[in-house]
């Protein structure tokens, strides 16, 4: 049986399933052992011709076989429904626990762990756990109860033949234990190889357009072949040990049956007596029947060892995942009804957990409720990091970031994120309809709200050109949309939420200047009285905003309006000059 802090609870939750299932399984095992006895009586009766003269006895033997068949039929249905059904439920519950935990883990965790390896937990590893709770449980009960009862019947029938059969059977147990330890290690290596191939495939599917654009199909196929061969070798290596064990067991069992038939025939021919009765052909048939039944419990031991070794290896991986620390969580939160749009950074410095480089250095600025503020600067200056901190995806020092006058570290995370609408750089979209992608940010949105948000994002005119309009399925990551359409759809998704704070992280870079102006004009009307932050590279995006924060190398170097910065900020002046040159010559000056 499999034990661990994340699975022990299932024995209690599904106790009634396991109890009823085990009772039904034991009943089937018990009645199954009646078959050799009944058949032995029939053969002995035929041999001495007594069964034909006693019709009542014959009738009773037939009735017994009918009762046994009925009990075994309904019993097998019951234990399959209870035990195997419980194993499927446990798999489902554990999958929910895994997914629930994955939703709580920080962004940093997903930077350090690959998606393919995590997906393997939800597929192969959970399947191994289910097998242990299902067929593994059946194997355990059969190995203990059916095996013990079959042995008892064998010794009662003929203790000498039973002793003869036990010597090689003990050998089976020793070999199984040794092989099981090796198999657990081999299974772990197989799972790691599966992780690698799963992760590689997932990345290729996501980046197929990039692969095609750079004509790297052959290169990726060769890389996949290498990973596939590695998985093949480790899988074959694991299967080899499993096959050796099964073949060895089958060979030993066949040898034992041959010995029993030879030695048993000798006892029948020479009329040996056991327990005061002559050992007849029917008794030999009965004993062989018991031994054949005993074969499954011994095979079940082998199977149980295989399944348990897989389950243990998989459970270790699952336990490691569930033990992953939840870094970003509510602690000492204050009770607050709503979050206002005032934002203040107070001498905030920050570096990512996996880095020693300071990303933000002594950053201080204040955004008042209702302001439209731009944040601009060179690539890598820390603009996106500011968004990460506002969304509370990382921990920071206390009293360095205030929202609505309250320390963000003491605000409920859900309320912080509920108060913020976010348009990310990568414009991640779901393989769903346009309408469902727009309404994703709210629990319920009617068609008019969705259409209004699309119009404000200057997207409605594009949507109506699709055959299915707002019911158009856009494919994985919005593959059927252009870059500008993806950006505008992401903007509509944030607008329909109508949050207290709306953040655009370089979210209009893929649209032309005319569309950009339409969106900004719509936002000025829509967002009156609410806070809006525009992170951008283009001066045109921020020039008409209430104020602009200029950043360089993780520091705030200037704050003011467009006209003020043109007079006071050399960096801002340089950016304006370079972008003006780019417009004049129509060139592609690299992003600064």
C-alpha cells in the first residue's frame, strides 16, 4: 500500500468504498476456492461411478456451481466498482490538489520549473498512483487472503505436494524483492526522460511559427530524435526488468505444475492415503486447481511490486511539487472594503529571488487617484518590474509600496489584483471565442459590455469582419489574429473589468499611431476619476498624459509633463530626438 501525507487522507475519505470492495473481493476469493473441491468430487464420482447412482448429489453439486458463479459474477462487479472506482476518484482529487497548489505558486517557481515536467505529474505520475490504489489494492488483498486460503486448502488436501511446491515458490518471493528495488530506480529514470521529451514537445508546439520562420525543422527533429531515443532506451531498460521478472515467474510456475503432475500421478497410481482417505484423480485435480488459483496471488506479488515501485517513484515527485513553498501569500492582512487608486513608491529597491542584480534602486514616486501616468525608459530599466510589484507577484519590504495609503504587503492579494486591470506585453490569449477572451477578466459580462469594450479598444470593426464575429474561435494563443488585434483584444479584456487601476505594459506598440490615438482618446473619457498607468517606448503614447516618469538603470531620473521634461530631462530629450529622426527618415532605429 502507498502511504504519504498527501494520500493518507484518501483511505479515510473512501473507507466505505475500500471496505465494501474488499469484502466483495474476499467473498469472490472464498467462493472461487470452492470450484476445485466441487470439480474434484465430480471427477471422483465419475471415477468410481457413484455420482450416476445418486441424482440428488449430482443436483446439489450443480446447484453449488450455480451459486458460486452467481456470487463471483456480482462480487466481481461490486469490487471493481468500489475499489477501481475509488482509485479513479482519488486520481481526480489528487489532480485537483495539484492544480489548486499550482495556482498558488509564485511566478518565480515557474521560472525555475519547465512546463513539460509539470505536465508529467498530471499524466503519467497520477496514473501510477491510480493503479496502486486500484489494481494494486486488489493485488494486495488477493496476495494475502486468496494466497493464504489457497495454501491452507492445499495443505488440507495433500501436505506432501504442498511442501514440494513451496520451495520454488519461496524463491519467487526473494527474486521479486531484489528486482523491485532495481525497478523503482529504473522507473524514476524513465519518468525523468519523459519529462524532457514532454517539455521539448510543448515548447516546439508553442514556438512552431518561430521554428518555421528560421527553417529549423530539421534541427528540432534531430533534437527530438535524441530525446526520444533516450526515453526509448530507459523505457526498454525498465520493461526489460519487468519482463525478466514475469518470465522467470511463469517458468518457475510451469516447472512446479509439471513436478506436481508427475509426483501427484505417482501418488494416485500407488493409492497413497492422506488424512485417512485414498488420494484419487479427483483429489489431484482439486490440488492442481488450488495451485492454479495460488499462481495469481504469487503473480500478484510480482505485479504489486511493479505497481508499488512506480507509485512510490511518482509519489515522490508529486510530494516534492506539493511541498513547494508558496512564497507570495496573505500574511497579517488588514480588513479593507475596497482599494483606492493612489499609488506611492517609497525608496523601493528590488532584485529578483534568483538574481543578485538590483533591478529597482531607491525608486520613489507618487500617482494620485484619477491620474493618467506614463512610465518610459530604455529596455531593461525596470518598467515591467514595477508592474510585477503592483500585481503582488513578488514579496517586497514593508512600507515601500502603498496602494490607497496602505502597505501592499498587508493588503489581501485577491483584492489587490481585483482592483487592477492588466494588459501584458505578451498578450496571452486563450483558445476560445473572442467574446469569452474579452469577458475573461469578469465573472459575468453581457454582450453589450463586451462590444463596448471592443469599441473602446478600436477592435469592433475588425471583429465584425470575421464570419462568426464575436463567436469566432481564435485558436491557441490567438494564432489566427494579427499582432495588433491581439493587443487590442487584451486591452478590451482589461477595459471590460473597469478596474480602479489600469496598467498597460507597452500594450499599444503593435498598432499604428492612428489606432493608438483612438485608444488613448477613448481611455481619457472612460477612465476619468480612475488611475491609469501607461508603460511605453513610444513618446506618442505618453506625451498627452498627466505626468511622465522617466526611468534609467532601475532608477527614476525625472518626473513631469511632456513639456516640462523637454526642458529638464536630457534622457527624455534624447528619446524624443531619436524618435523624431525615425519618423522623418522612416527607418527602423533600434529600441533604445
